[in-house]
């Protein structure tokens, strides 16, 4: 059966986001500790496909004031996704259950219900345990409201919220402004208001929404993202885009990006990650293969760069621009994993999301029709 262009874009965004998360995750463990792109090249060469990877059992601190967080051992086959894909799926479930746009409370309800606490640290990031325990603590009168939880995080600027936010852009297809507003609300579950984490969510959601526009271009996607963030965030993105213009090749940009960000931020934050995604969007001109391969080899927080970028380029080019063998490899890895929350196959999930998006479009059309009637009716 022939699928609509709308479905093609939804499926493209879902699949490419997971592909980016999976390909980038396999090299992140040598990149993030400080080795960057050179460590990736020295260890793997130029990565243009999926690799198996091992998540070592270990305790880590994200920042100096962080509690210790425990990662559990996991042997990942080629194509297996990671923590960002898990919470992105939960956000998508909230959208399906709400049958449209979601709030931070909607997403919090799904988090509290569906995350298995004992499995945290396998695929779901270990710091989510703190948010989950606060979500479940007390009763309806005493527990912390979800939109205040992000203000309590020890990690303002963490990239996990931006890594999950793409579905907010999907449900607001063509409306970058509303996507940014909704993203800023949903992100409060994990990040403080006005933090870099929230700003990055606005960048990714606005870009994803604009990518659904029938007249979208790479420049209009970047413009939509820049139009919906603060002056400071816009400056950081524009600085990163300038690096891309001077080094318009996915290999050549690696060292200039490292020199620009690493001296100040040993670990990439959310705004940097989103800015790098937009820079690679410009270099690749929206080609999914070039974009995700570029993000995987860039260094820094590779899984988050590639996952954020996949949400955007997948929506822009549709599933036809996503290598089918990549999609099949990721789906096979998900199907074989005992711990993933992603129980619905990506193609089926895309069909469900498209149905909800169509309902949203019909509701918008109904509102426009009703207002047009007022506009065309002569008053008394």
C-alpha cells in the first residue's frame, strides 16, 4: 500500500533518530573521556556503519557535584540504540496516549509508569533513577510537581532532554514556534527553565517541525531553530555554523570543532550538541547517510549529536532518504534486546504517530474553518 508523504517523514524521523543513537553510541566510549575524534579514528578508523559495543559496569560522575551513578554491563550488537532512544520512545508513547501535543505532566506520567527501576543503568541512563524516585515519591498532595523536577537536577545543560525531544517537533509539524514552546515545557521534567538543556530542546524541536514543511530547505530549518532560542544560544549556534562554512567537509570540521569547544567544556553540553547537529545538517545538506556518519566521527558526545541530527534529517528527507539496511539492522537489534522499552517496531510506531498527527491536522483545520465562518459572517 502506498504511504503518504506525511508518513514517510514521520517514519524517517523515528528511524534516523534511532540510527544516529545506535551508530554514535558504539564510538562514544572512546570519544567522551577526552579522546575526541582522534581516539575514534585511532580505535576504529573511519566509521560508516554499525559496530558492536560493550557498556562496561562502572560508576561515574557527570559533574563534580554529581552523585555516583552506576552503569550496568551490556553487550550491544551492531545497531543497538541507547539511553536517549529509550526516553524518546516514552515521549512518543505519551503523545500517542494523549492523541496529540503533550505537556510535561503527560510525559512524567509515562515515565513514572513504564520505567523499570531495577533496569536503570542498562539502557535507561542511570541519572533517570533520581528523577523517577522523585516522580514516585509521596502522594498526589505531597509529591513534587513534574514541572519543578528539572530545577532540582545537579546537571543543568545535560543533553538527554534534547536527545528525546524530536517527537514534539513531529506533532507540531510545520509549526516551529509551537514546537519550541512545547519543547520548553516538556524539558522541565529533566532540566531547569532557561537552561542550556531547555534551549537545546527548542533548537531540535523547532528544526524538526520545520523539516515537515513542504517548502522546507536546510536554510529554513536552521533559521527556524535560531528564531526560537535566546540571543546567547543563537550566538553559539552561529559560531558553530561559521566553523562549518569554513570547513564544509565532515572530515575537515572535526579538529576545528574540538578546538572550539573542548578547552572550555571537556564534556559536551546540550547547546553544543544541538549546534553541532545543525552544523552537520548544513554540511550534509540533509543527506541522512552523510549527516549521521559525520556525527559519529565528529567526536564529543557522538550518540547525542547523531541522535538529535537524525530526528531532523529523517524528517526532512523522509524514510526514502534513510538507508533501508540501516533501519533493518536497528530494528533487528531492538527486537533481540530484553531490556529495551521500545516494544513497538519503528514502522508500526510511525503509522500510529502519523494517525495522531492526522487527527491533530484535522482539528487545526476545523478551528480554521470555524474562524473563517466568523470572518465571513456579517455581524448584527
